[in-house]
C-alpha cells in the first residue's frame, strides 16, 4: 500500500530561489569579470588574455551552474540530493537566499522521487 505524499509549495520556492541566486551571481560575474577579460584585449587590438581572474571565475561559474541545476531538480521534485547540493551552492554566494532554499529543501524531502 502506497502512502499519498502531499505536494507543497516548498520545493518550487526553493528551486526559484536557487535559480534566481545563480542567475544574479552569473550576471554580475559576467559584467564585472568575464566581460572586461574579453572586451579589454579586443578593444586594444591585442589578444593578450589576462588569466589572473580565471582562478576566481571558473570556481564561481561552476558553483552557480550547480545552483541553477539544483534549482531545476527542486522544481521538478527529482533527485533530492542534487536539489540540496544546488541549495548549498546557492548559499555559498553573496546572497542569503540559498539558506532559505536549504531549509525548504530539507523540510520537503519526502516529496522527491
């Protein structure tokens, strides 16, 4: 006999918080780090690539990609571990929306397949 699991709004809100956090951080990262790394050398006519920011950009891109993919998993209510990982990755960023997403994902664990 299967038990009926009540579907709540918590995973959807957590997924939205993860996606919003990841998107905002990626936007700011592109505007202030990736854009100047690409546009500066092109405007000067030299193609010297400054790799000093890559040590900050690549981990940030990875973390925010995990946050967005975890948010998608949370909205679909699939793969609870990935949804929790995405919420933790969102909490690493400068916004505190990821902390609320972690709480909502943990509270709604039984809704995931």
